[in-house]
């Protein structure tokens, strides 16, 4: 079997991890964050989530170092749990990466339509009351095609794109954040919380896993490290992605809240862009924000497809789904079949339009937390050092709490029927794919040979 190309360095792993974490949520979901927590509640929610995830990051750093396997959580759980647990964990984690792709593709059309209103024309149909416009759908499909092609043609191309896009996002973000802090006022910060302070922070912490997911994506490309890459650098890349990602979200929320009062932002399509536009009294700053967001969505899409395709490739290589997805292109040395299927799936979900944005974020929050919980449980059973055991048990407590907060009916912000339907559909697909290899093996036995 052709091996994956070994071409990645520390900066590549950082930008891949950061790329999955930071997409366009800070633009398209800012109004939702402020509505959930208020200015201080939203900031504290992301700080709390970031700090709470440090034990999980440590566990992943140790696991990747011990098992540099593209299958990630599948490989970790396979070491200490039965095969079905390994498959279920991998399939759940795959969803958390995969859903980011249609989320960003839909966001591309939403951002472009803000700059070019003509894109909001030629309504094709409606989903959950939200119109799906032909030009926006076409743009989203174009983004899917371009990102799929970049991933198809090699990890070095994906990594180079990721590095330059990340640098561009940082430059643009520094530009508009600096302008916002210069022209804003502390009088814009209230209300600090949305009612009760604890509940406000809790409602934000619930969605942090979806927007902070990505630091562990480093492990999905562990087999593609360059020969001179030190194994201790995996944890360094994971920690950098987590810290800088959390800091990025905190600064953006603070700058938006400082730049404009909440009451003029809460019903805006792009609260982030509106805040800076009102602070400066000029439209050019909004264009800078939207340019940063569009570049950010491309890097997030790219990084998520890298992680998702390697995980799907790992499932196929272990024969937990059809082995066809484990094919590696002999020239590009990328899992091209897995990439193609993910591109096709993204295009299909994209047909749901803007109505998928919030449910996708809610589902992604739980699936990421489930994958992290399984990784921590696996590490705890591997009898690590005292420090490792403490990190594993802390990680288990944090991730179990995150899952409980979204699934328990009595807690504000729990799953609605739409999220449960999405999870049920994904589980059904996974069970069907997992059953197919076993079915094929049962049809071919050494004694009888292939049935005709």
C-alpha cells in the first residue's frame, strides 16, 4: 500500500490545528454568543472552555506521541476497548470534523451576499423557513470543489495554503480589532450577562467544543510528519493551537462588545462587522472583517477536510468501513477516495442552506466532546504516569460534563429534536457502513469460496 507523504513541520501542524478551530463562527455566530452570555459571559465562557480543555490537550499530546496514527481516536480506543467501541468513537469524531465543511460552505454564500446583495436572488426553495438562493448555492459548491481539489493534490499544497491563509487572517484581524478598541467605549459592554451569570457562562461553554475543536486534529496527520520532526513537537503544536485559538475568540468578543452596544448587534446578520462599522462610521472596516472571515472559512474548510479524510482513511485501513476509502493516490500520496466522498457529502448537505448553521454547531459540540472523552478514557486505561492519570481523569470529568450539558433535557440549551434527528441519521449511516465489511466477509468463507 502506498504510504502518505511525510512533509509536515511544526508550523504546518499548528496552522492545521488552529485552522479547524477558528473558522467563521466569530462572524456568523457572534450574535448567538452575545445572546447566550452577554459580553462578559461570552468571554468567560470561552476562557473557561479553553482552560478546561488543557488536560484533554495534554492527553492528546501523549497519545499522538505514542501512537502517530491517522486513525486518531480509533487507534487510541482500539488499544484498550473492543472493536465496536473503536469504530463508534471514530465515526462520532468524524462527524465533528465533517460538519465543519458544510458549515463553512454555507457561510461563504452568506458572507458574499452581504458584500454583493445580488446573490440573494433566484430563490430555489426553502428549508425550515430559510430561502436557498441559486447564486449563493453555486458559490458554496464552488468552494467545496476548490477545497476538495486542493486536498486531492497533496498535503504540501494543503499545508502551504493553510500557512498563508492563517497569516492573512492574523494580519486582517489585528487591523480591525485595533480599530475597534481605538474607537469604542466601555459604555458599550453592558449587559455583561444574559440574566443569571452562571447560566450565561454555562450556555456559552456548551457550544465551546464545536468552536474550539481542532487542537486534537494534529494527530490525524501524524503519519505525514517530515523525517526530522521531533515527536515532542506534537504536544507543542496542540498546546499552541488551543491557547492561540482561545485567545483569538476572547479578543474578538471583547473588541466587538467594546466597539458597539449589544442592542444594535443582537439581530444583525454579521454582528462582528456591524460593530466595527458603527465604531468607525465607515464601511471599509466591515469589508476588512468580511475579507478576514472569508479567508478564515477557507482555511477552516481545508484543515477540517484534511482531518476528516485522514480519519475516514484510518477507519477504512482498519476495515471498520469499506476498504475503498483507504486508497492512497500513488503520485499525490493522499487518501483521494476519502477526500472525494467527503466533498460529495458536503455538497449534498450544502443543499440545506442557512438553516443548517445552528444545528450543525450544536451537534458538532457533542460529537467532539464524545471523541475527547473516549481518548481520555483510553489513556487512563493505559496506566500512564501519575501526571498522565490526573490529566486523563480531569479530561474525563470535563468532557463528560460537556456531553451531559447538551443531552440532559432539564438543562438550558439542551438538544432539540432537529439535533437528535441529525445524530440518528449519522448513526444509521455509520452502522450500515460498519456492517457492510462484516457482511462481505460472511459471504466469503475459506471453506466455500465466493458465492456466485
